[in-house]
C-alpha cells in the first residue's frame, strides 16, 4: 500500500440533542487529534435527512452541532469545520460508490436493521444507502484516520471494502493516470478509550442515544448543573460498593459505565479510577462524578449557548470550512472521474 498523507475525517449528525456519548466517544477525541493531524470535521446534514427532519429544526441543529464542535475546542482556523451539503463532492462520489458497493454488503448492516425496525418497506432508500454516503465522506478527502464511537465500526469496515474494490476494479486506470498502485487509502478506524461506547444511565446494556425516549437516560451537552446532578444521582446502579480492580466490573454494566464515564472525563483509565474509588459506595462516587461532569461540561454548554446566539458567525465558519473542504475534495473527485472513464469538461 503506497503512503497516503495522514488526514483525519469524522462526522456528526445534526439530529436531536448531543449527549455525553457523542462528546466522549467522538467530539472530545476530535479535539485531541488536532495536535497531531490535519483534520476535517463535518456536520452530516445529508445523513440527517435519511429519516424525517423538520426543516426549521434541521437548520437549528446544524448550527448547534457546529457550536458544540467550537465550544468543545475544535479550532476552525486549524481544522476544517463544515456541513456536508455545502460540498457537492460528497453526493457525487456516493453515486459512484453506489455502483461499487454490493447489495449483499449493505444487507449485512446492523444499524439499518435497527433504525428501519419492523417497517422496513417504508424506510427511505437513503437510510439503506447511508453507509455508502459515509464512505464517500471519508474517501472524498482520501482520509487515513477516522475517530468514531464503537457503533460506527461496521460502517468503517464497509468504507475499507469500497476503497479496496475501487482500487482493484480500476487498478489499470489508476496506474495509467499516474496514481500508482491504489487511489484510495484503506482507512484506519480510531475507536477506543474508556468511553468508546457510553451506555444509557437507565440501563447499562443499552447505548446512550439521542433517540431514547427517556431524557434521564442521557446527559445532554446543553444540560445545566442541576439537570446533570439529578441525572447522575438517579442513574441506575447495583447494591455493591465499587470494586478495586476492573475485573470486578464484569457483569456490572451500570457500574462499568459510570466508571468509564468518570475515566474519560478525567482523562484517566478505569484502573486509575478504581484505585481511587475502589470500596466506595455509589452515593460517594456519584457525588464526585457530578462535580467532575459539571466542571467539564458546564463551560461547554455555556459556550454553545453563546455561540448559537450568533448564527451569522457560525454560518461564516461553515462557509469558510466548505470552501477549504471543497479545495481538497474537488481534485480527488476529478481524478476519480478520469479513472472511471467519464469525459470531463475542460
Ligand atoms: P451521531 O450522533 O450518530 O452522528 O454520532 C456522532 C458520533 O458519536 C459517532 O462517532 C458515534 O459513534 C458517537 N457516539 C454516538 N453515541 C455514542 C455512545 N453512546 N457512546 C460513544 N460514542 C457514541
Ligand atoms: N454515521 C456517523 C454517525 O452516525 C456519522 C458520519 C457520517 C460519519 N459520515 C461520517 C462519521 C464519516 C465518520 C466519518 O455517527
């Protein structure tokens, strides 16, 4: 595999409230990657409309996710912050990938099965095709690294399969046009840390999710200190004190989740947290977790509120990001058109 320039890409959907899982599994890690890599962070509004979105609410959510990126510490001067629909190359490459990806591959996608539920016949074609658009998001920039939560693992495997098949199917043309052995990198998923999968506060076996009907299941980035405190105090636990070793968290999903959240918020490991809190009762541990969560999330929520009050500023950040994103994607898609054999306008 030839060397590709290291580039990070990730996306977040502008649907529903951003929660602690989005923050710890994704956005907090996006911030950290900026020190080491060139990064693109995208508000994926084309993905959002795979299920019905009220138009005015969608507009609001696109700005709110952008505000969350900035409030969490993504620097729009250094990283490219933009929304997907402003860069036409995403949809364009998705069509070409629709003709590379196989029906059998998409039929195996578990997230589609979950989201479509029983009424599969009534799901949008976009919902089915969602992972192909995601591959196009990443590969339009030939991104090499993608930080995401664990729920996106299967989609990233599909991205790798699409890149591989494109590279194989078109290998002669790729060489002929001077791109060497492979046009697309085989993207590395970056999934990890103590909060790759943050669970519901009401049920440690269910993922924390924007779509859970109970607001007590999640901490939203815009929750105030009182709401954070109430939700942590009401979080489901078991009757035992905390163990002193991580092995003692097995089969205790709620304890494991709260310890993982504490670890991620304090940039420590589960082992570190248990070294300090092993033997503690949940009442004491939850008190410390409330203080930590309020200290870390409070300023982000406040900054988000300040930023969304100035939509003109947010829209300017998005426009600047879109222009910079397009400058990277456009030559890549032009090269793809040559490789496929289209006649380009010259
Ligand atoms: P979404 O809101 O579905 O666009 O997700 C945005 C990012 O947050 C993706 O990288 C997800 O993998 C991540 N994410 C969503 N829910 C969770 C969770 N409960 N725990 C960890 N990461 C999550
Ligand atoms: N599917 C991702 C999610 O729901 C969002 C997403 C869209 C994404 N395109 C992407 C993530 C490209 C990483 C890279 O969380």
